[in-house]
């Protein structure tokens, strides 16, 4: 019959007379855990067991018992033989439950680690025993099971406590032998991988852990070959259901008491909760495809829906690479014109004659080779949005025609004198100072004011470094989808390097750096060595850093150098602020900079603010 939860967690008490622990070298009932390996002579004198063992026949009556069973029950073997289990244990009130456990074992089910509670009469203290019911195969093949073997071992046995500790861990743990065969798997590992230990044991680790580093980058292989631990490597693997799970792993050699490497052990932690938190944060600080946690961008996100709902012209200003077209597309996607075309024109990339025909189109015969009519970008964007990038580079002859479009909502194709009505929302962008161009006479003042109805100023990335982690995460997801690479994030050491850089190329430069890292990174997390020069030379080697931390403390000079460098980074290398914080003069700071060879990374400029 099927066992209930109550039966599998059976608790009972009885008077016990446990003698002293067995001598070292005794084995426990785990050696009997495979029914196929069991024989009928269960208690040879040459192999005493550190557990109470009872053998029951098909009727549930005891037909053999070892000395430990006599001590545990307080009954001589002659009084145990022929008794039912509940009689031997003096628990007639548990007869049905004990019989159900025996019946299940006779059907071939192995019942392990069932907790039994006993009360020691000497101390009157409760003590847990672990019961394992094992089916005993019949002598003749195919004849089913001939009986049951019951093993009772102490719940305070060191080996059992180690197993409890491993199964209580939130981190997954598994071991392999030198043939890459899985030899153990804790409960957390079962949960994270989706593989029960009974099915995973004996399989190759690559069959169970289909990870992004299986093969040439295997952490356990590295630990076995080097004889050293491999700590905190972030990777991904596929669980039994085919889901990609981000995990952090550490691997070490498995060494026997004689110092021989007999296999490897790996611990791993599921990073999915951290990834989910990151996704929630990104969702909170995003608008369309834009992500930001900076105050300036958050204020911008707050007004973008209203800007999108307005027919007014929008002027987006900012340095090259700050994401002006992304802002334009976000406005378009949030507007009621989002089902109509979005047409982008780079005005600075086209010569004057070509730009006019591209914007307004032309009629057949307007110029040589104009054999048929061609519509322009205004016509292509009809009912939708027209994005004019680098609008500050438009020649003055075309500025006049653009002004007419903005004022009267009409234009004339090249070679035609018939006005064409247009209904488009115009969004413009520039990395130039249009006001200065107006003063220089290079940009029409009336056009400037027509364009500058709604002005959006994008801050450079160096002024919103708090956004770098969000942008990096977004770029990694984008490239992972494009390149089908199993890269899930960036290591803190690599991110710290990026956080110290000013990014003159802004988001475009950051995107190029991450794209380069995708070329070198096989999977898991982007590390400092995956970054392009000079970023990859900024991080110390793990061996050097680890050796320093393990073997010695920092000297006074090293502490001083670190304090000065951190203060310089904190104040963006403004020496006055550093002197005030550290309480030293500028002359002293200058000497220290020379002594420790401290120079500002990635720039040849002088110190701002000094």
C-alpha cells in the first residue's frame, strides 16, 4: 500500500539500553543501500556493523539480528527471533504503521532516513534514530523479494551529521571522481538542477550540468589540474527542464587523508533571485528602451509621455553618442502616431543638392536622370514621425524650405511649384550649440525658435555614471539575443573598471566596449580580461591579489597610496578637495603623487577645478 507522510515520518519511543559506541572501523547500514549487492549472510564476523540490523521474512517476523540490535532493544536474540517488528520494539500502538513500512519494502521500495524517536531511560532525553528499510532480493532471479533488512543508526553519528549539514545548505554541492562521474549530490543541488540524486549519481557531470563552461573552461577540471581551488566564477547552466539558470560556482580538488586527489567538489549558488531583482530595478528605471537611475533622466522620463502626446516640434541636444535617436524613438513609440512610419534622416551625411531631394522628393525632369517622380522623406513619413539628426549641419538654402514646412505645413518637391500638404511630427537632434551658430550667422534665428519649442538636453554619460550598471545589463541582454551567447552579466571587478572611466564617446563607446567583450567571453560573466585595452590592464591578476591578501598585511606606504588614490577617484582628481579631505597641503600631495606614481587614468587633461 502507498505510504502516507505520517508513516514516512514515523515517531515512536521505547526503552533502550545502548551500550558504548562500536570500535572504529565498523561500517554502517549505508553499505547495504543497494539491494542488488545484498547477500543472505548479512552479519559476518569480519565485518561488524555500527548499526542495529534486523532481518525480517515475508511475514514481517525477525529471523536474524546483530548484537547492536540486542543492545538497542534490550532483548536477547532468542527473544527477538520470530517476533513482529512492533513486538520487538515494544510499540504495539505503531503496529499498522510499521507493517506498512515493511510491506512497502517488500514491494521493492527503499525507505531511507526515516526518523524514529527513542527515549533513553537513563537520561530521559530524546534521541533520534535513522531507520532504513531495504528490500532483500530472493535467491532465485525474478522471484521478487525474500524479506526486509532494517538498519537503525544513531542520528548523532558524525557521518550523518555531515549529510544533514550538506542537505541543510542553501547552496548546491556535488562531487565527482576522476572519471567525471557524479558521486554525491545534496538536496539544494537536486532543487536547482531539477535532477534527483538517484538519477544523477553515476552519470557524467556534463550530462547533468550543461553549463556555459563545460569543456575547455571547466572549473573542476582547472582545480584538478592545478591542485588549487577555483573561487567565485559566475556562469549559467541548463536545468532538467531546459531553463537557463545563472549560478556562481566554486570548485576544489577532493583529497583523501593521504593527500591524493580522488576527485573534485563544486558548490554553486542560484543567482536567479538577484537577476530578478535586477530586472525589477531596470523596469522601474526605464522608459521604452531607455534605462536610467539618474535624477536628470528620471525628470526626462516623467515628461516624455506628455511630449509624445503633443504635436509640437522637439529639439534633442546632447553630445555624440548620448542616445538622441533612442529618445526620438521613445517619443514616437509613446505617441498616437506609433502605428505610422518613423523615418530618420542624417542631415550631416548628405550633400546639399542630395539632401533637398531626399527631404522633399522630386518630379520627373527636375534634373538629369530624373526619369520619374520620387517621393521624399516627408512623404514617406506622412502621418508619422520624421527624425532629422544633425539638424545643425543643414545648409541655409534648405533651412528656408524647412522653416516653411514648420510654419505652413506644406512643401514643394524639387522641380514642382505645387505645394504639398504634410502631416508629420518633426523631431530634430544636434550635438552642436545652435544658439552659437545663430550668433555666428550660420543658422537662421527664426528656424532655431521654430525647432526649439520642446528642448530636451541629454547629459553625457560621465555625469550619470550611476546608469552604467543598468546600461551594461541592457547591452548584455541585447548582444546575448543577437549573438546567441550564454553571457548573463558582468563581474564586479570589470564593472568597477568601467565606473572609473569618463566615456568621451558616451553610450556609443560603452556599447562598443561590451560588444568587444562578447568576442572574448565564452559565457557566464564578463571579466576584466575580456575588456579592450587599456581597461584589461587595470585589474590585478587574481593570483597576485589573492597572494597579497593571504600571506601579508598592507604596509603603511600601501595604505597611504590606497587612501590617496581612493580620495582622488572620489573627488574626480580635484586636488583641492583631496587635500581638504586628507588634511594635507598641495605640496605634500604633489610629492605623494610622484612617490607612488599616481596618474589620472584614461585622460591627458589637467585636474578639473584646480
